[in-house]
């Protein structure tokens, strides 16, 4: 086993250190965050920092890094108060990755990478048409983090659009059936393979393997 200490980390070349540290959190969700500006320009950017915050209310958080993610994503969210999160599947991961390029604010990534904006009545932000699991959120809180200048954005889920093949009777969404991919580090994309769904854990009860179609 290799031991990398603090001094080693501090002395690493910047890009290599970024790759190393970004890999430590393991598999992360790959999502496209789609927004619209006040003057009607649609934009989309890949973000791997989305996370569940609570089910009631239905809250989702994400961390935006101003030094690596186009600021128009955050600006549009703050201006419009609405955005969408769209799962990345195996058939669009290359296009999704390309959205991380530094396009000018007036340029729509949708047009440049070959993704399609999908508009739904009553929702100001666009969805990604090719995504099979997507949801819109209303902005609830923006929290700058003093420790490193990143920004925590918290939204409340308002609308969910999912291919019926992935939605089970008990509310479970089978993202593997929908072809959702995971990302590790900054640039590695992965298929997944389910081990099992397990029953709710209790101290005095043996675990039971649940049917995927529960």
C-alpha cells in the first residue's frame, strides 16, 4: 500500500493533485444542470456534486466551483430562481462531458455539443430532451463557503419526469435500467451493476433481498 502524506499532496503538480483528490470520493452522480438566462438563452453544464438533502421537503444540493464551472450556470439560477437536473446516460456521456468546456456566456452548450433543450409548460428552465430521468427545482438557498470559495446551491424539487420503465411501484427509481452512468475523478465514466436491493435494516431482523420490481 502506498502512503501519501500531507507534504506529498502539497508538493504535487496542480492537475495531478486535482485528479487524485477528486477520485477519493468514489463514484459520483453525473448530471446535466440546465438553465435559462433572463434574455432567453438556454445553457447546460455537467456537474458531479449533486446530493440528496431531504425528502420532505424534497431538497437537492449541489456545489458549484467558480474556478472550473461556467458562472453563467449560477447566474442564471440566481436570476430565474429555477433550474433542472438531468441524469446522464450511456448514450450522451460524451456530449455531457463536452459541456465542461469554457464556452462564452452568450453561447449555448446545447447548440455546441449536440444536446436538445426540451421545454415544458409552466417551467422556465429547459430540460435535456435525451435524458430519461430529470427534474426541475426552485432555488431555495445559495451559501458561499468561506473555506474554499465554492458555492452550495440548494433547490426544492417541483417536477419529475422519468421514463416509466425505471419507476417501480414502491417509488424506487431503477437508474440502472435507465442507463444512468456514474463518474469518478474528473473524467472517467462508468456503467454500474447492481448487487441487490436490501430490506430496511433493523437490529433484530435479518436482511432480506428485495425484488427489483417491488
